C-alpha cells in the first residue's frame, strides 16, 4: 500500500506540473485557424512581391534603392541597359561614380547625402547625365529617404524618367 501511495503521489506531482502545458495546447480548430491565417499572410506577401517585381521588371523608368553609403542595393531592369551592364545584379554595391563622370555623380551624391541628413525628399529634379556609352539624355528624378522598420533612415530610393523627347 505504501508503494502504491508513493507512486500515486509522484503521478499527482507529474500531472500538476504537466497540467498547465496540457491546458495551453491549442485545439485542432485553433491550429486550423492559425494555419489559415499564416497561408493568407504568405499569399499576401507573395502578391506584394509579384507587384514589386512587375514594377521593377516592366516600367521603362530607372528605379533604384541605395544604402546609407549611396551604393545600389537593387535596380530595375531598365537601368542596366543604360549603364552598360548585362544584369541588374551587376550594379549592386556600386555607386553613381562607378558609372558616371563627376559632373553628374558629384551632385547626385550631394543630393543623396543631404537627404540622408535631413530626411527631405528631392522632387522632380531635371538632370542631364552622360551615360557610360557617351550618350546624354534628360531625366526627371525623384528621390526619397528609405526608412527601416524602426523609422530610421537606412538609405534612399528613387525613380528617374527619361524626358529627352519632351526637352
């Protein structure tokens, strides 16, 4: 009887310790609801990625994201052709100075550094770059600070539209 009582007491202690965990387990319905929410969130994220890729792959405008050191992090498919590159990934880690003469790269760097300092965007600035192949064009550029999840400036992003025909 003493052995049975001891085993029973140990069993009770194990149950007392395990009961909160057992009670906190989710029901099959709760697990199904969480799974559905996760699937919806994943589908929404995939749709957002699709929309971004559509813009980056199909707009004729040059779209670019840069880090705090003004180095390209991502560029649209329209930009590599103008820069003399085969693929957008070849621009990653480079700056305007890697592609343009100082007459264009210097002021562009100044504008971006000022944005990083003040947080103020640059709206609709007409620029006249000389491209790596020696051609010139007119572009209308808008740039803005890129903020991270903590609302700190993490870089810049911009879009430049060729307006040569309008000029």
